[in-house]
C-alpha cells in the first residue's frame, strides 16, 4: 500500500513537471487523478456548489499556468492543495465582500413603504410603465435583469448564460434594477 502511494506521488510529480513544459497529456492525467481531491478540499471551504465548481476550474487553470514554479522536492498533491485552499478562501472572502457591499447599497436605497397598501391602492406598478422602463435599459443591463429576476437564474447561471465573470453579471443586474427604479420614480413624478 505504501509502495503504491509512493508510485502515485512519483507519477503525479512527473506529470506536473511535464505539464510545466506544456505537455497537455500529462496535465490531463494529473487532472483526472487529482480533480476529486481538489473538489473535496474546495467544498470544505466553499459551500455553494456553483462557486465551488468555478474554484476547482480556477485551481487547475492556475496549476497549468504556473506549473513551472512547482518545486519537485514537494509532492504535487501538497502543492496543488495549497493553491486550492488559497483559491477557496479567496472566493469565500470575495463572496462575503460582495454580500456586504450589496447590503450597504441596499440599505442606502431602502425605503420604508407599506407595499401591501400600495399594491392594493395602485394595483402594483403600472405594467406599461414597467415594460417601457425595461425597454429603455441598455441591452446588457436589460438582458441581465430579465434573466436574473424574471427567468430567476442564479448568479453563476447568469454569468454562464451571459458569458461574463460572475461579478460582471451581478453588477449588470444590480445596475439595471437601480436604473429601473430611477426610471419608474421619474415616470411617476413627484408624490401627490
């Protein structure tokens, strides 16, 4: 058993050194063997399955890009685990910062209104005004708002559908909603 483990570690070391020289086949073997381990490590830190999948991909992309920095005195597993842990922690910190920023922005724009009364009195929002406001959004914001809030895609699904990074997708949707609020408030005119 110990001999097999050493053989595996030697193979992984050799594959990583070969990947550093651009050997895609060696990298593919390393990926195939270590992906389940990397997924396990990442999921210990990143709970969201979509984000953990992105982190796993980021880990292997980084391994491919910086394989030349690998020191063969260490096992490939230890080196890759360090990258995975750093990436996972960075993602959690980034997500927390995004949530805190969204809360700060949301609190700044929070209006204490009895929405139930407004809905009963005004029959929700004028649908024609809402349609016009959505149409007036720039294409990128309109697409993000519709996919996020009407189709109800998650953040990672939205980013995937738009073909942009997660932060960009969230920003487009958030900016679009802000623009809609401003547009609808402007169309409604001053309070009576």
